[in-house]
C-alpha cells in the first residue's frame, strides 16, 4: 500500500495552500453541493462557464480570507479558518444578485475539495477492549437502511459521471457526486466518501489540463467508487466493516521501539496536500512511517523534509531521520505502521544503520518474488532490490530505467512527475550509469511487465551513502568516472492483448458512454480476445458495447434516457476483471507462484 497520506491538520506556521484551483482554499464537499443545488436551472447551465471565467481572475489572500476580484467593482470572499471553507455562509459575494448568484457556486466548484478526515487519536486500553467486544457482536451485521441508501446514491452519482465522461462531467455532476460523498460520510461510510471525492478531484484535473492528471488513475478511482458502493448493500460482518472504512485510524500502544531510518519521500497530492513521509524499520524488519502532511503545494513537499519530526521532543528532521535512528517509548502505531505523536510518546535520536548492514540488510535478503507476493496480497508495496542498470528507454509517459533484478528484466519509472521534485532529473542521470550495480527501494507498479517506481538508491559512486530521489538532486559529478549514457533499444514485448479491453474502459471514462455506442466501434476486438484464449475478456467487452448502445425509444420513436446503471455495471464488471487479470500477469512476470489471500 502507498504511504499513509492522512493530513496532519492545519499548518499555521507553514506556507498557504497552493494546490489545485486558482490559489483557492479547499472547500468541504457539502458546501459545494449546497451552493450548486441552490442555483436555478438557468444558472446551472452557465456554471461551467462561470468556473472557467472565475479561474482567470486575480486572487489575494489576507490571513484566513481569500478574495477574488470578480470585476472592477465586485469582490468574492472565501473565509477559511484553519485553511478550509466549512460552511456556505463562509463564501460571500458583493454582487447585486448575492447570495443567489452564480459566483459563490463557481468559486466552490473551482477550489480544491477538502479532505474531511480528521487526525486520529490513540485509544486507551479500556476503549480498545470495548471496541473488540463490539466487533465480536457484529460478525453477522448487515448494512442498515441509511447505509444502503447512501451507497446507492454514490453509485448513481458515479454512474452519471461515467455516463458523461470527463468531457461532460461539469460542475453540476461533480456537485451531485460530492453531495453523495457527504451523505455517505454522514451514514458512516468514510471509504465510499473518500473514494467519491477522489473521483471529483480527478475530473477537475482532467478538465483543467493539469499536467499531473493520469487517465489510468481516474479510471482506478472511479472503479473503486463504483465497486465499494455496489458491494455495501450485500456485505456482512468483517467484509462490511472493510467496505465502511474508518474516518479515524485506530492507534494502538506498541511499547518501546528502536527504529532505523530507511529513506524519506515527498508527498504531493491532487487534493492540495503536501509534505514528507519518512520510512523506518525495526530490528525485525517491520516498517514504520513518520509523516508531516498538511495543506500545501510543491514548496511544502520539498521543505517538509527539513522540518523536525512530530514525535516527542526530538529535533531530528525528516531528512536526518532517513539516515539516523530513533528510540521511542510509549509508542502508538496505526494498522498501516504510522507512528502516533500523542502526549505520552517520547523519542530521542539514536544511531542509524547502513543498508548493507544489519538490521536493514535483512530487508534486501527477502527473495524478490516473496516481496512482490506480499505487496499483491495486501501488504506494504515497497520493494528492496539489488539491480544492475542497463540504460533507459522512452515510454509514452516518459523515460524509464531498464535494470536487471535477479534475472528479471525490470523497468524503473519516476514516482512523481511534478517538475518541482527531482525524480525525473535523477532518473535521467542514473541512466548514464549503465552497468552499475545499485541497491534501491522502489514501489511496486502492478502490470503485465515487471515495473516499479524508484524512490531511493545508493549513491552511484559511494555505496556507503544513499539518495532520496524525490528530495536530493544528483549531479554529473556524482556519477562514476567514465560513464556515458547507454543506447538501449526498446525491448520487444509479447504480452496478452488486454490493452484492447483497457483502452475501451479508459475511453469510456474520458468520453462517456457515447464513445462506445457507435455501431461497429469494437468490431473484431472481442473475437481477437477470444482467439488468444481470453474468452471472458471478449464477452465482457461485447457486453460493455451492448450496454453502451442500448437505447430504447418511446411510441413516437424518440430516444428514452439511457440506463446509466446498466452501463456502469457492465463497465465495473470489465474493470474488476481487468484488475484481477493484470494482478495475475504481474505475479507471473515476477515469478510469483502463490499470492496470499
């Protein structure tokens, strides 16, 4: 799993947020939904144009208030105590039509979506015991009426977004999905709520031509939202608890810990949060993280590494902790390994360990196939690899390193494309060190080819040192003497043609149902999949096109509204199959024989 990105709350001492949107503070989903719902039908039709116009207007920040000059005589104000707009009354406009004007809804629709998660606290032992007893009583529990209704609302809103595609999912459809997300949170379904908000964030990135936008990531978020909402009404027991998710991570006491720093990575999310996460390990090889994530942009992502960690009274920065150690008493730890910073936690600096020395050496001693199996089975997705660099190849998403890893031809890609982060520049420099053997830390990128996102590596000319590739910037002088960029031909790849199904799934997310409804648009694709033994994939693709093209007519020959639910169900079935097929192909590519359940 990726690092825990739960925001750490407001950052009064840090820089103001400069994430998505025209310098606007994050706005709670319920506020956006309320303002859009209050618009008249005529103004709703003009909302997308209003958002585009407002995004080009100058923005001025004065403490907790952000002002937008709508025109020479009219200002729009967003009051964001703590950095977030939490009520509709906090958005005020000076025009003559206020408060029923278009400007307030346009501002909320242009701003980043606020994360409504709150910082977890460590439960007492008594509270923990009560939680365990309650859980035992709920083994056969089913979803309640409010939960089922909220799940259906999320599914319907997400289906409407899929029906329209990113090209047609304007501010009104986004607000409907945000309202469904808020309803889900009130009904006790934080996982469905957070997933729906991530879809809205992805849609806004697509419609604003944000360079960080990735269609595959939006498709994954949309599939996750539809999947969770579809399963909640039928789930029971522990399965239902997993689908509900948790708004607060339960922190449990973990006594005293002796930790050794591994590496630090920057965090920069599409929802306007930034910071750093430092990974550590104990003597048994268990991983723990220390994070500092709050509203902000690229500047905070790079600057957080030089801020003191928020544990005890230690003055260690994240950058220093990545190479040193930490002795913690009274530790509290979340299920994902995140260290709590409660009042009873004490921490002092300790000596660190080299990657090639105990106890960190044991992380690289685990066979690669076992590490991949752990990641595919739901464990942490970090891979500790010994690789030999072979050069670089260019892909559609940019350059990637070719490397040999215990006989497996591996592709190492950048972990983040933000220009402010040095990932891509460092990767290009490492490409010039062809033939070098390096010990690296990477994050598994599931797919039909062995692929991982490069996070940290040994220094190319000094194995005793290491480089956090998202924070440290390599220079040509750091490369071994006499190295030159290696010219590597793009290797031929013989893979199952699952791209035929993947391409149609992504086309639907981008262009909506209509792009799959053209007669003959998939001629031969289903047959080709069946010809190579992927019969289920072929049938699902044919069913997806049939659902897209199914439009009934009334007695006068007029087209009736399409069945968005049926199309969303066909798309979801194809997406689930695609995910599981790629998971199996990924295991095969890495030589994994058994994936833990």
